């Protein structure tokens, strides 16, 4: 009854926020040695949760592709948690969306050799990970869409009535085609976190076309340095260069180092410290930041405030495992942290 009620309720609203990206099945070996096995994950889910910390109503929509083997009970859980799932395209085939990470430090992790890592922790290797093989940031294709890549046909009609969307890391073709399509459809706020598969020197001449016209470009420091490898070591020079491609805001995620923000209109630079929270699991933190950023920007239209909102969303996510931990935080905690972190901004 609850699921039916939520489904009916969702049909009455067009989401204000859309999050386009991936849904995954996460298998995580935490820094503590604890194993968290086969739980919902993926950047689209964490970005939606980062937004919901601030703006739970109306339910944000997710755009993603999964296979028929993806747990239907998980999708029902997303609905119960207040996410509009009508944009999840279930394909009539199996899709391997498993994602393994073993922490090597509080923030560092690897996705390789899961058998070895389970053995090192004295844990039984899970049958659900048999046959798993991670690809280590392969180059994206300029001509072929893989099964996980979003197409124009994946965007349902109701979602075209929204006007704010965040593109999580996907692939070059989806990022080069879909933002331009949605700008033509009167989306006024478009933010994007680039995919490591094209943030490299091979795609140097292609990246400007993705950035042009974005409201905000939200890369990690590592991705930005990979793109500028051999061209610059100055992070602010990199940031101002990508902003010059025609993007209003560039915010660079630096993990425990916080964020760097460049507001092109004001020609203003800021350094923001990460909120000092207890770190249990950093999975999804960058995507949660992006979701919080989008919510904060649409609430205030202030780039600096948007970064602070994202900062706090990430601080809540890293304190536990799983995408919904942040939504169970004590009422008022996010706002209290936002008030506190406003003192941790430095204009440079």
C-alpha cells in the first residue's frame, strides 16, 4: 500500500531536480576491515540523496539504465525513501553493475583484485562477486554508446518539464549530447561532474564542447590534473582555463582538502575547508556534494552558498555506509553544520 501510494503521489509532480548517471551494486571493504556487501550504490543515487538533505520535496528524479537482473526491491526502497524512479530504464537484459572498492587508507581505495583483498581481511569471498573484473579508467569512445550510457529516448516526458539537472560521471557521448539537448528544452541550471574516461590529454580538444554553456563544472582535483597533464601544474590556472570555455562556475572537489571555487562572473576565488566529520566510508561523497550543490544553488543562486550546501551533504554521507545514511541524520544537523562552515571560507 505504501509503495502504491508513493507511486501515485509521484505522478502528480514534475521533479524540480533530475540526476542523470549510474546505479550500481556496491561491495565495499571499509578501512575498519568490515565488509559491506551488495548494497545499492551509484553516483545518481548518491547525488539525489545529497540534494534531499536540503530539498526532499517534490521527490528528485533519477535517470539511469539497469538490467532486468537489478533488484526490483531496491527500486521500491528508493520510492519509499522519496525518490522518483520513473526515469530508471530497466532493459530486457542483464547488466553487470557491480562495483568493488577496498580502502587502502581513509580516502584511498582500489577496485582491483577483490579476491586478494578479501583474503587479506580473512573474509570469505562472496559468490555475488564471482567473475568480477574492474576496468581501470579506460578511455571513453567518441562514436559508440555502451549499454549503461543514457540516450535521449531515456528521458521521460515528465522530466522534460523540470529545469535543473546534474549529470554524474558517465561517458563522453552522453555528456557531449544530452546537456545541449536540455539547454534547448529550457533547462536553466545544468551542472556536470566529468567522467575520468575523457578527462585526459587525448580528449583535450573535445572537453571545451562539454563545458560550454554549463552552469557549473564540478570535477575532482585528480580529474582536472589528468586533463592538464603536461600543460600546467597550477590548479587555479586550470580552473580559470576551463571557466573560459563558457561555464559560469567551477568548483573543484579535493576530498579532505575541501573545495576550490571560481565564480567567473565575479572573478572571485574561494577556498572552502571540508567539514570535519567522522569518516567511515567515502563512497558517494563526491556525488553527494554535487547533489547538495545543485539544491543550494537553486535555493540561493549564490555559487559560494551552493558549495557550502554540497560540502555539508558530503560530510553527512561519509559518516556511514550506504546511500541513505545521510537522510537519517538528526533533524537540524545539516543546517547547524552549514552555519558553522560559513566561517571556514577564505577568499584568495
